[in-house]
C-alpha cells in the first residue's frame, strides 16, 4: 500500500471513529420526552418524515426552486456513491479490468453530472445575495470538497487521474467531514426520526387529506 493510500485510510478511520462517537451520543440522547397524550401514529409520522415530507410540495419554498431541489438530490446521490466506492477503489483497483468498461464509464458520467450539480449549487450560493449573506466558510469548503471527491472518483474510475490526487482529496474530505457541514449526513436521519416522532405523535403527520 502506497503512502497516499495509507494517509487516506488513516483519515477514513479517524472520520468513522469521530462520527461513531457522535452517533453513540445521539443514541444516548434518545427521543424527546413527551408529556401530552398521543393523538396519532409515531410509526406513520416517521415514515412520512422520510417520504411525503421530503416532497418539494411539503416544504416551505422548495417547490419554487425545482432545478436547485432536483440538483441537490442528484448531488447527494453522487456523494453517497463516491463514498461507497472508496473501499472498492482502495482494495479492488487491481481487479478493475474485470469490470466492464461501459459500467465504469457510465458511473463516471453519472458522477460528472452530480459534480456539475454541486458546482451549480456553489455558483448559485455565490451569486445570490440572500444565500451569500447566510453562507459561512464551512458552506463553501464543504461544497468544494464534496464536489471534488465526485470529480476525482469519476476520473479514477476511467484511469484518467494520478492516484495521489484521488487519495489526497479523499483524505482531506475524511478529515473535514466530522467537523464541517458534511457531518449532516449523520444528523439528517436522526432529525427526520425526531420530526416524525414529534408530528406523528400529535397526529399532524401524515396530514389528513381534505376532500
């Protein structure tokens, strides 16, 4: 294993360790204690929190920014795919010739599209006064690193980049992830469960359809 691969592995272990510690802490906190009598289904509320509540029509203003909404979905999918591929690229890169070239190019093309979506979101953040006003350095750094990992993953899949650049980018992202905005990949799921529990118990979610 080369030095840059070792660096990326150490960074990944650090990232997983810190995120696991945060996960344990979240589990210890548990769900909020409610004193009122339940008026609905917690289960249905949680299911709706991950399904219907994610629809742009159920959000305050997402339906007015559909290109950004759809771009965000594509961008997040590309992020998870890139992270998922890291161990395979690390341990199975010498067996890449067994994977059909068309599949590698297809995944690379998909990641190119998702990285373009991320770049578009970054440009919108910079160019839009309201977004720029509420943005911090964390927003920009997290976007740049997350977009970068998708770009280098796409390139490494088709053998169009020096492995040093790929693993160095991955290492930087892994170190940043537990401290920056990207750690919301962990908090997202707990936040949705809490929302579903809160509104489901009160009978607010899922909403009752009016005739």
